[in-house]
């Protein structure tokens, strides 16, 4: 295909223009990538300097007292069981063994057997526990407190502080185009 000299010059100028456009686009993309990397770095710094301390403070002030209170309550229950219930059970074991033996003697008595045969036995009513127990409510409370602490820290970090974000000045070339 034969092109006139004028067309070849136009094609050459067009090719140069396209190459220049391509190079400009590459520079814009490189600049955008650099800005994105810097934004990512700044977000990491913000997280380390602002979010993590606020979450830690929220945990220390909101969640830790609840956990400590739960641990203290569990220690109190353990103390009651070990110091009051178990000694009573230990001394009651001998009494229980004696009672079982006397019940066995009574059960062998013919009069007691005759009385038991006259009694009509009914099916025992078993009351089933319905619903969650105290541990479930404690765990829910701890989880809600943790979620509230995290939400508060995030809210404090990302709330609207107009002074923090300052827009960069527009380049002079962009303003001259508008005139």
C-alpha cells in the first residue's frame, strides 16, 4: 500500500502523539501507585498510633473490669464449694452410709413391703431446664462489651475531623485552562 508523503507525515505525527500519550499515562499510573502505597503506609501508621491504643484503652476500661468481676465471682463460688460444701459432704458420707444400711433393714421388713405394694407409683415429673443459664448471659455481656469497645475506638478514630484532612492546592496549569 502506497501512502502519500503528506499521509506518512500525518501518520508519523499521530504515532508520536500516541507514544507521548502512552508515556503520559504510564507516568500517571506510576504516580497513582505511589500515592496508593503512601496512603496504605499512612493507614498502617494511623492504625498503630490511634486505633490500637484506643482499642487497648477501651479493653482495659470496659472489658477487663467485667472479666475481673467474673473471675472474682468464680473464685467466690469455688471458695464456698471447697470450704463449706465439701466438708459437709465428707462428714455426711458416714451418715449417708448408715442411713442406706438402715433403709435396707427397713425395706426387708414385711410390714413396709406390704405398705409399698398398696401405694400406687406414679411417673415422676421431671422439670426440664429451659433457656440459657447464667454463663450464657455472662459470655454475652463480655462479647457485647468487647464489641462496644471496638466500635467506640473505630468511631473515635474515623469521626469527622476537618482539620486532619487538608486538600492539596490545584496545579497552576489546571486553573489557567478554566480562564
